[in-house]
C-alpha cells in the first residue's frame, strides 16, 4: 500500500480502494460464493449446499456479484429454466486474494487440532 496514492483528508473518511473493494466482496456469503465458483461449482443448489447460505441470502449475493461484474449468469436449461454462474475476468482476478485469505486462515484462524 502506498501512502502517496491515498492522502489523508482531515475531517472526512480516507479515500481507499480497500474500502471500495469491501463494498463489493466484504461479506461472508459473498466470499464463500466466490470460493465455490473458483472451485468449479456453478449451480445454485450446489453453491447453496457447499456454503450453507440461506436461499434468499444466496439469491441476493449472486445478484449483487452479477451487477458488480464479478460473475455472469448463463442459462443451461429452458425447461425448467435453470441458470449457472461463472466468474468473469474480474472475478477470476480475486482468486489470489481468496487463496491468500485461506492460507492466512489456516495459519492464524483455524482452531488447533488435538494431537494424540
């Protein structure tokens, strides 16, 4: 992070691309959806099963990710109508961030396992 690119503005919040990114992806279910898509899981039912997200929450997160340009929805069945979700180039650009977050979690946030 460069201090020069994000100057302090006394009396107002600092302009920050991290805060901007968190507005898009800084929510638990959103990150878990992106994880699943990165692992090749594309269908609503499978994403819901693997994340544990409530149906309504998952629907809202998928819509927000689509509006943000991180995923695209593609119809794979007309009868009944069924869609799958794919990462866009912008969504794929988050894969190193998710990998880093996973590695950090494994080192610092995962509870220690008992050893016999």
